[in-house]
C-alpha cells in the first residue's frame, strides 16, 4: 500500500493505473473521492453539473446520464482529509499514481458562478 | 430527563438556545462559579469562576476553529469542563473546612448535574462541530489500508508546531515564566490524567475492554500513588514552585487548553463515540513519545538542574508500548470484529485528535508570543483608535475575572494603579497616565492594585 498526499486546493484528480478519481466536495461540505468517469460511456463527470434532487447527483456532460454521488463513491480508495490535507491510500498494484488539478464545473452554478460548496 | 435531553436535540435552534440560557443561569448561579477577587484558588478544586464581564452570551450555534480563542469559547469551555468533571472525585488535601464542604456540596449537587446535562448538549455542538467538520473520511477502508495510513503517520510525524513553541519559550526574555505558564496549561489535563478514559473500561465488550484496562493500569501507576502519572506531573509542578492541586490556576487556563481536555471528555462520555476514542488514543499514545521528548528537552534547557522530568521520561518509555498495545490489541481486533463502520470512526478520532492538539499548541503559542512582547515591545503602550472610551472605576484589590480579548482593546489608567495579568508570572502594572493595547485572542485579567480610575478603549468597529 502507498499513501498519496496532496492539498485540496492544489489537486483534485487522482490518476491510478486502472482508473481515475475526482475530489468532490458535497453539498454538506464533505470531501469525497468519486469515480472521474461516467459508468455509462466514460464521460468526464467533473465537467458535469451537480443536481440536488432527489439525491445529490451529477449529470454527465456527454449523454446527460444522472449518477448519484453516493453511487460514485463505491469502490473508491480509502481517503482522509484533515482540513485541506488529503491522504489517499492505494494498493501498490495501482502503480505510482498521479495527482493534478483539472478544471471542474461541478462546483459552479449554471451561470458559471461558484456555488456554496465551491472550494475555499 | 434523558428523554427530555433527547428531545432537546430536535427542537429548533432558538428554542434550544432559550432552554440553554435558562440552564446556564441556573448552573452558574452557584457561589463556587461566581467571579472572584482572587486570581488563584489553592486547595479548592471546586472553585471555578465561569463567566466574566465580557461575556454576553453565545451568538452562534457552532464555532469555527478560528473562534476557539474567543471569550465565548473560554466561557463555554469552562462551563463544559465543570460539567464533565462532576463525574470525577476531587477532594481538597489540606483541610475540609465549612467553606470547602459547602463548595464540595455545590459542585456535586444533583440539580447541577441535571442542568449540566441540558447545557452540555448545546455546548458540545457549539464547540465540537468544527472538529467534526474539519475531518472527512471516505472510501473503502480495511485493516491493510489503515496499517499503511498509520505507518505513514509514524514516519512523518515531527511535532513541528510543538517544537516551534518550545523554541519560542526557550528564547523568551523570561523563559522560566513561559515554561511555567506552559505547565499550567497542561495541568488541567495531566492532574486528572486518564480520568476521562476510565469511562471506557466499564461495561462489557469483550477482550478489547481488558486490553484498554491494561493501559489504564499503567496510567494509574499500578495502584501505587507515587507512580501514578498524575502524581508524576504533580512532582513536575512542585519542582517549579507551582501548586499541584487540580485547578488552582483555573483562571489562567486558555480556552484551547481546556478544549483539548473537553474533547476527550466528550468522546469518552458519549459511548457512541467509543470507536472514535480508540482512534484518538492511538494517535495520542503514538505521538506522545516524541512530544514528551521535545517537552523534556525544553524543561531541562529552561529550568536547568531543578527540572523534574520523570513524567516525560515515563511517557517516552511507556507510550511506545501503549501505541503498539492500542494498535495490535484494540484497533485491529475491533476492526476485524466490528467492520468498516468502526474503522471509519477510528480514523476520524485519530484525525480529530490531531486537530484538537493543533488548537492546543496554537493557543499557547499565541499567548506566549504576547507575554514575550509585553517585555520587549514598547509599541503595545498605545491606545487603539476609539472615539468613545468607557470610563471605569475599581476599588483596591478588585479583580475583573480573566477573559479573552475578542478584538484589540486599550486601557488607560487615569489615577491609581492597575495590574494586568497575562500568565502565571506575567503581571504588568500601569500607573496614572500609562496605557496598553491588548491584541485579539489573548487571555488577560485586570486587578486594581489601589483605588483606580481608568478608561477602556474598545477597537472601533470596521464598516462592513
């Protein structure tokens, strides 16, 4: 096992050998890792939009599939965030792993303004 | 009662606040909690001034981490610690005269326990929501990932903030005074060491319970008073001329120092947090080996041959064992038997313990920096911009209980002499014509050395 360290304001995409994960801040302020690709056809979920009802979900930008955030948290690596200090624990089989910052639309409202859960 | 408290959690916030305010008034109305003319109260662990003249109530439901050095936090932590410590047995050592018997009866009064239960609901939400919100645990955790996470912590932990604080104390103009103030901040916790955690060795939850009991046995010195950890800390205090009776220096505790103590009381008293507690104790026992080394080094450096460091040496040794015992005999078995829910709570407790420890260190660092500045920096002898100073008068010997400055505040003595208290050894006496500006988040008390007229200059509110 190895630990990937990063700051929440410096990186939000974790790329492992098999798949990628996105650091998402939920409506209630919690940091969670979600799968970065849509389960339908692999669309980039971080470029989707968050919709609140009936449960917090993401609308994929490719085919408008709506996937609940809690479903996208299944089978994600163990992560702990202390204030903005993030540590993700991954299996060695996932290779070195890479973290980087990508632009996300998840925490922006439809008109492009940051919404209440935007990173601070 | 329990049902009532349960319902209190569900009532709308303003209603809960009203109930809380009524409970606060009922709780603080006892004479042991009244303001006092004395800064310290030797041999009376029940005498605890709670409110002060700057406290006007709590104006929010939840503090942020940045609010923890506020005056409201000071009061909240004082009240909450007094509520929690109703669970512990304290007795004066030297005498048990009528005054102390009365204080004893008031402290353990049944009505005080009932109002304390009501108040604690509100105070725990006020104080600890921010710790909970600072930590996020997610994803798929198992024993393997936790072991990797724990090893990573052990390898990376350097206690940088504590080291910086120790360096700051050693380089003060009065390092002995700074180190004594540091000891006082730890006294509230260490003189009742392991009392909070003993709440978790009762009940019946299998072999893990007995493993925790082994840690408690060490903490209690195997039933030998001389080797009890709190006795070792009493020796540390006495070696530096400080009173070893719990809470003699109650008015000098910083809110963040009590906060650390209260956090452990909170998670140990609420048995739904027992897994969180296992994580917190693992963090503390693992880190304490290094932090005790760092503290002992400072003590030897500052106090010289009079430094009594057996307390720290004992922990440097035994906490290596405790860390291993908690990990191998408590955490791993409990995760294997109680699964991922337990593990997530353990990780949460581990991380929350780090947050609370950081607040403890930061609070002392801020106070120590200010105390040193009082000795070095004439720039503090000014008044803040304020069009409307408040004229005040105090009779000789009158003490305004210690409080936290929530914003910059100035004092100017017009006649007589006024003593400012910033630490166990740090007093600054101002005479007629003298002035001082105290920065935010500093603990201070004001005592009239003789009949005195003075002006208070609150900082002008900035326009939004």
